[in-house]
């Protein structure tokens, strides 16, 4: 694992923070003004956002000085940036294929990305309020501290707001963005693995050697310690002298594989979908199901948990039952009829039986509460099924501009 990809050597220079933020704010305002005059409206949004954010932060840093020095470039931050680049390419390409105007889609992506970052950070801070030690700590994203579902919800709210103002169809954009989100999920989870966060429960002694090696996170000498190592030491599972964590489930890689698989499936579905919104709703159901199950293998303490405590197998059965009923009420009922519907129902029952068996073997034998992400996943299943039945009655997939009259 490589939490720091590289370190940039910088001179030891004291930089006053307030003037630097004001300079950035002025630069953003200048970019927005020039873009407005040249009718490059996508850059108007970029420049305006830069000016607004930096000007808003400036008062909190009055009198503070930042000393430049060797700057570590964290793996998670790099992978997060790569995820946004991939999301930009994928979402704009698919949206243009639908006939959506490129300039408006570019603006929407920028608004969605900012909203997703804000939502992911807000949900993380809401479940881990103890990490807020200063204003700067709220915006420190280089080492993670984002919740995927918060990003999905924040991005959705940002998209809805912008598309209503721009008078563009939500579902066409949601279909394109869902493929991009799945690609971004695969990339960012690799960043989580390199940094060592979002790790899983300790592996059984009988686990294969390659899996134990993949799930062993070394102690970092130049940092406080990898998250898994630090948690195991704090919980008394390891001595302070230990040079690596216990072998754990590399749940980051599990979810990266889920993201890559979903990206491939959703890309194919986007070409063959029967109605606008089908790709987005498929992502909501599929990712919600996978995330609900994978959370039982997670062990990091920063996920947040609430609600009644029950055995993991009981939660597993309840979750699968909710998702299965949602799949029957939405995709199966809308996509199949007659004997095909019966065969689809049988296939769904077989998959549920397999998952129940895996849950019985893999779920921890202890009472636990559901995490924040698991509650959101359970709530999203019936919502997605309900919207599926409504949207399936509107088979049009082409973009039709909203009338301004």
C-alpha cells in the first residue's frame, strides 16, 4: 500500500492565508467575467465557484500563516481527481449521444461534482463529528473522509437544482451520470485501498494466503499509522510494536470490482435501455444491494451505526428480502410477462438463496447495528422500484428540449 505517491520538495516560505485566498477569489472573478464576455458559460460556473468558495473561506483564516515545505501527494487525492476526469469524459460523451447540449452538460457536471463532494463530506462529518478540530480540517480531503452515499445524494440534489434552472431533462442526464459514477467508484476505491481506509473485518486463519497478503496493511513509519493498524492497536488486538495490521478483508478492492462490473453493465444497458431513467434506477438497485451486503464485512469505526441491534444473519435476510421484493415490484414486473416473468422470479429466488447461504457463512456471529450507508441502501430499494414502474410507462429515451413558453 502506498498512502503517499510522491512528495513535492518546496521551499520553506511563510504564506499568509487570507491574502492568498483573496487573490484566488479575484482570479476566479476575472475568469468568470472573461468567460461571460466570450460566452463560455461553462467557465463562468468554474470561475464563479472559485471566487465564491475562496471568498467565503477567507474570513476564517484571518491572521493565519501557512509554512510551505515538502508537500505529500496522497494516493486517495490522486485517485479522486482521476475519478472526476473519468466521470467528465464518460458522462459528457453519453450525454452528447443523447443530444443534450454540451455546454449545459459541462456546467451540470461541475455543479454535480461540487455537490457530490459537499454531500460526501457532510455525511462523513455528521457520522464522525470528532474529526472537526478546525475550519481547515473540514476541507481536508487528501486522506479520505468521504461517504459514497453522501456523494450520490449530494450530486443528485445538485443535478436536480441545476437542470431545473437550465430546463433540461433529469433522467437523460441521470442515465449518463450513473455510468460515470460507477467508473468513479472503481477508481476511488483503489485510492481507499492504497491509503488503507475503509478496511474489512479480520480474515479467518483458513483464508488463502493471497487474500491475507492483500488484506495486510503495513505500519507507516512517517505517519501515525495505517488506519487498520491503528485501530487494531487501539483495540488491543496488536502490540504497539507490530509492523502490520491483522489480515483483513480488502473490502476496498471488493467494492472497486463492484464499481468496475457495474460500469461495464450500465454502459451496455445505456445502449439498450427501454426508458429514460432505467440506467440510473438499475444502478440504485444494484449498488444498494452490493453495498448493503459488503458493509457486513467492513470493520472501520468511522462508518456510523444506529438503530436496533440484531444478529448479522437476521439483518442479511431482512435486507435481501427488501431488495428482492423491490426487484420484483420494479424491474421484473415491468420487463417480463407470462412465463418469462415466472422464470425471472425463479432466478431471483435462486440468487437470493445463494446470497442467504453466503450470508450465513460470512456474516459475523454477533449483534450489530446497521451503518448509515446500509440504512440508505434499504430505503433506496423501494424508491427505485416505485420510480421504475412509473418510468417504464414512458418508453421514450430521446432528448426533447423543454419548451420555454
